[in-house]
């Protein structure tokens, strides 16, 4: 039995197997630098749970945005080193990579302009758009990334409600070479019924290039156990996802 579960009074459902998905390209596991894990203890809980799920590689993607979380190479690298030490000291079979989830704002513009980005696997830049209103900035920023040789990877396209029931909006981005990353939690209905439906539509349209947990803590990883109730979870495991190990 895993020692970190000893003493836990509530019996959690069994962890879902993400062994076929292999790596998580979206999570907030770095302690104390955004609204995800707040300390090393919480990061360690998540690490143990990743092992239970059969994940082999974690790409840490803390928020980088001008208003709340103005993280830099330095803050991300320092926090990443703490988690790397946890992995080593607990002898966990996990590979950790430092990246970021960039918010489409003026800070992102500056980082692209000055070549100060942390790509996933030296190629993909994970970015997110405003939740409330469509942003023309996003298109411009994606073009800038491509001109720099990166592949833009848009986080959770199913969560932008202003695109719901407007499939042309999705196809415009896809046709312009932007990859889409689905939040696995969307398939459980965690963000709402509309987000779940949008996630299913994106999968049915074959628009999904990668998936991530977007886990901000252990509670999100545990919630993934409900994935088995969605028939499309089977399909996802067959897809040639970018986040599968090469
Ligand atoms: Fe995120």
C-alpha cells in the first residue's frame, strides 16, 4: 500500500489508468508559484498519484500572466528543482520537465519578442485565452510563435464558451496550424455540461492533438477516476496524441 495513503479515513475511488496517455503536458504541480500546489507536501501528493495513474512524464505548466502570476524562467526553474528533488528522494519513476501556461497578454507578447519562452519538448508553447471574451490578440500571438519556429498549443479550447456552437471558430485556428489540448476533466463534466459537450464535439471532429489534466491539486487528479464513465475516454486512448512518449 502506498504509505502516503495510510491514515486517510475517506476511501477514494481507484485511480484511473492514464498509462496509454503516458505524459501530462498540463498541470500546476510546482509549489507556491500559482494557484496550483501551494507547498511541497501537496506536490508530493500529486506525484504519488501520478505514479498510481501510470503517468511516466509530467510537464509542469504554471501560469504566466502579467496580472496575477508573473512567473519567469527563474521562478519556474527554482520551483521545478524542488519537485525534482522530491522525485529523487522518494525514488519515483517520473520524468519532470519545466514549461508554462502562457496567458495571451502583453507579457506573453514581450516574452515571445525577446525569446524568453519555455517550450514543451523544445517545440510546443502552451497558451490560454481569456475565458469571458474572444481575443484578437490570440491570433496575432499564435502567428508570432509560428514565425519563431514554435508550434502554438491552445489549452482547453472546449472551455471558451464564446466558441460553443460555433465550430467555424475552432476550424479557423486548426487551419492556421494551432494545435489543441483538451482538459481530460472536461469529459467528466467538471467544468459544466456545456464544456463536456464541447469536448466531445472537438473529439468527434478529430481536432484534439494532445490532452492534459490541468490539475491544480490532488482533488483534480482524483476526479479523473470518473473518466471511465465517458465512452469517449476509450477513443482518446487510441489517438496519436502529441503527449505520448515518442
Ligand atoms: Fe492550466
